[in-house]
C-alpha cells in the first residue's frame, strides 16, 4: 500500500530497488548522518507538543490522513498520495497520471472535528498538481456576557484552501502549496483571513531510499476584523520545518530475464514487491522550539490487501526534560485494500488511533478513504 502502482509504474518513487542487504547498509549510514545533523541542534530544553497548541491556526500543524497519522506523521520522505500537499508538496510530482482523491475525518473530542479533502495527480512525466481543503470546527457552545448570563451560542470554524504544484526531473522534485486561510467565530461576527506558502523537495537517492524536506507557513499572517488602539489585529503563524528519510524493504521482490525487442539481447527485469516493510524517520521543528521532535514510523504489508502501521516519538521533550523515548506521541493503525473485480476504481480504507493532548480519553480516531481512478 506504499506504492499504489507497484508493478513497475514509472512514477513509483521506491521502484527498481537493489537487494535488501545493500539497502540496509545504505539506510543505516544515511540514518546515522541524519541523526547527527538533527541532534547537533538539540542541546536546549523546551516543552513542546506535536500538535503545536497555543499557536495561531495550530490545526495546520496537525497530522493529516489516517495513513500518515498512523505512522506518527513520519511522512515527509514518503508523500506519495494526495496528503503530500500537507506534508511535502514535492511528492505530488511522483504520483501516477490518474486522479487520486483522499477524504479524511478525525474526531478530536470536546466537540471538535478535523476533516480534509484532497485531490492530486501527475499531468505528465514532470509536473504534478493538487487541490485540498483542510478544516477544523467545534460544536456550538454558550456565549456569556460579563456577568455570566447566556446571550446565545457560538461556533468556531477554521479552514484552509490549498493549491499545489510540483516539478520533477528524474529522481528530484520541488513543489509548493499556496494556502488561503479563514477563521470565523460564527454568531459573533468575528472573523480573520490570511495566506501562507509551503515549499518542499524530495529526492530518490540511488534507488535505495528517499529524502524529503519542507518548510510550512512561510510569510503567513492572519488579519482579524477586530481593532485595537493601534488598528487591525493581526497574528503571525509560526513556520514549521520537516525533514525525513524513508526506505522500503521488499519481502518478495524478484527478478526475471527476458529479451529486448529488436536486438534480442538478454536483460534483467526487476519485479517490485507486493509485500514489504517501510521505515521512515522524520524530524519536525516549529519556529519557537529549541530542538526537533524526531518520530519513527513503520508500515508492514504482510499481504497485498492489508497494511499494519505504527509510529512513536523517539526523541523530544516532556514537561521538564528532553531525551529519548519521551512518549509524548504515539500512534497505530491498519489499512484494507478490497479487490473490486472489473472496476477501474480502487480504494483503501485506513484507520488510525493516536495520542491526543486535548481530549478526555487522551486518544484520537481517524478514518480515511483513498480513491485511485
């Protein structure tokens, strides 16, 4: 379920891999270098949490999509379906040239619902496009005056509209996502609007592993229709930096020998695995953090129709210290890919559960549907 065009599609960013032993060697070398670069910036203590609570429009920093959420958000170097728009827009240049549609909803407790809808595809060998909607809304709550008397009901509603594009040249891509932002307090005639930009890049390194990096909320600002003594009230959104590496370890990859057309020469053809284990590592750093939060995610596909996923923060902060395995974030999930006979439409049903800071149960549930036309 990592590669929806697994049988040799030319857009497959993990295709044509070498054998497992060589991949393991290169992966751990890359991981050691990557870990050194990340941890060398991590000598100060600062409390932070994965969901960026307390910042303006912090819902933009939440993990999106049940697949990525189940892997702890370690998705920057994978980014191979429409949720790439939210993690690393460069990934959409690696998609197939057929439409893909993702619908996702999360129940965040306390009357909050987080939902997303995203479309993306490549239009040729080099260019990918995408459009997405990301929203967070609350249930109605009572509005009271200064004396505590009820004066009606209010509802908080936030959304962002994304338009994304990416350009790919062989194994390297760059991408950008322009966001229009809106925040309304329905029932009080209070609202704000703004804009932001995400940019990213993705590399396929020697067909062994992928590397991804993105910067989110560049140049962003929200302007409210309220005024203070100095004029309009505005808020800056914190930028967010994501970097990651990912590698797939095939469990049933194979080769066969055939002859080339025309000259009759023998050639070896690689058959991508339908069963595999995918490992990814992401470091995520918000603008006001003194160190990154490092998350590792795993996706195992023991059968073609099912995937099992998990993710955990392996380096980050608790309330009073910074260290390894802080347990400030963990997640898990499962995916089903039903077979539909004589249909050009395929779909996945994905589910995830993860730790949630602002919830009575301490948990959040997410369900996603991914359609490939």
